[in-house]
C-alpha cells in the first residue's frame, strides 16, 4: 500500500508558482540537442551542461523537481557534490527517467511501444538509494493514416500501469507520460479524440493495477492541431480543448497534470499553460514539465563555453520564471521584455 509520503511528494512537485524541469534526455536525444549548437556529446560536456542548468541561481523559486537520466543521477558537480545532493540542498526533488525508449511495435507499422519493465524493480531500488523520489516513463502515440490502433494505446497503458505500480512499491512517485505526438496534418478535433482514448485507457489500466492516484502525476500533451495542419488554433482554443478533454477523462483525485512541450516554441508553451490556469480552478493542479521549452534558450546561449554559463543560466531562469507565473495564470507577454 503506498504511503502518505508518496502523496506528499506528488503535491510538492506541483505547488503554486513552480513546475518540473525535464533534463532526462537519453544519450541519443542529447546528442541531437548538442548537434544543433555544434558541441560534441561526451560525458564531460553532458556533465558541464547539466551542472550549468542545475546550479542556476534561484532556480528553486520556480522549479520543484528535475528529471534526470541514468548517467546524470550518478554525476556530480565539478567540486564533487552529487547532483541529487546539490538539488536537494536547494529544495528541488530529483526524479529519474526509467523507461528504455519507444520501440517499433511488432505487427503495427508506424506505431511504438515503450520498453523497460524487465528488471525495473531492482533499478527502482537503486535509483531511490541514489536520491530519486519520483520517476518518469514516456509512451508515444502517433496519429496517422489508420493509426493509432487501440492495441497500441492499450499496450502502452498496460506498461505504464505496471511501471506505476512498481514505482509506488519502491517509494517513488510515478509520472505516467503518454504523449500524443504533434507530428502530422491532423486537426485539433482528431488530437482531442486520440488524447481522450489514450487517457481513458491509461486510467482504466491504473485502476486495474491498484495504483493510488493521490501518489501519481500525469504528464501529457496539450490538445493541439498537428504541426502540418492548415487550420492552426488560437491560444484560447488550445487551452479550452485541452481542459475539456482532460475533464472528460482524468479523475479528480490526482494532485497534478504537468504538460510536456513536445516541440511547441518556448513562448507558445508558456502562453497556453497560462491560458488554462486563467480559466479558473481545475480538479488538479495544471503545471509544466518542459524539456525543450525550458532549455532551448539556455542551450543556445551556452554553446559549450564556460564563459557563457552565466548568460545561459539567466535564460533558463527567465523561462522558469515565466512558466512559474503561467502555472498560476499570472503570466503576460510583458514578462518577456524583462529578460535579465
Ligand atoms: P519536451 O518538453 O521537450 O517535450 O520534453 C519533455 C519530456 O520529458 C519528454 O519526455
């Protein structure tokens, strides 16, 4: 039976004014991010980049938790303080990505199933020892011609539920992350339909697997038109569609829903989150767990140079502050003019 401690951790990840920094890029993904700024991806450069992010002055004012990758949770600052300890000293909770990636699903061309359940119980115990208090598992749902299939949606929901049950047994709050991708030409209605099917399947699986919703967070996509759709949507249309679909399908007992940015521009991601919180009280806290939308300006400012650390940290702090305000519906584009 999950302990009250799990519910406390979940609540502490989504307080007013704060959200989560996703810095758990796998080796392949961080390589892609570094390629853009012409920096080689080595253990040293990855350590330097993550140290720059995590030591950002006053980050804890707007960031409640950071999601780490397996390599990162074992790394330390250059003066030898483990990242988890340094974050904890700032009051930031460490999390860990535990899935092993989305692989092609046999028999279902174009669809993917996330792997990583084998040996997960042992890995979770080790991560807890290393300081993690929450975990993340990402499933990917692709919209296209004749897809997604219910088989893909249900197989991913089953894996997410098994993962979540193991996390709660190990004393870690599971973040369950089904991401309906924004790749494609589909319209916002199609995204709403697929997102709702995905969330219904997920919460049914979580219920069957006896996962305690109070000790869980949902991380998911906003309801958006596909990137290639001719009919794009306004900030308010996206906020309304997302909240409507969530209210139809997600139980109110969970403390929070944190959005991924999924390829939205940093400012779009902030504006849309803000618009949802301006709509008023929701059954769950609505916050962020952005990777690219928080890191991109910092990465561009850093460029792998020690002399750019301070400028990069200012860029990260600024996005964290804007998103912290959006968490409470208090963001305005005016804030973008006050970049430190
Ligand atoms: P993005 O915000 O870049 O989509 O990353 C969030 C994340 O953690 C995806 O798993």
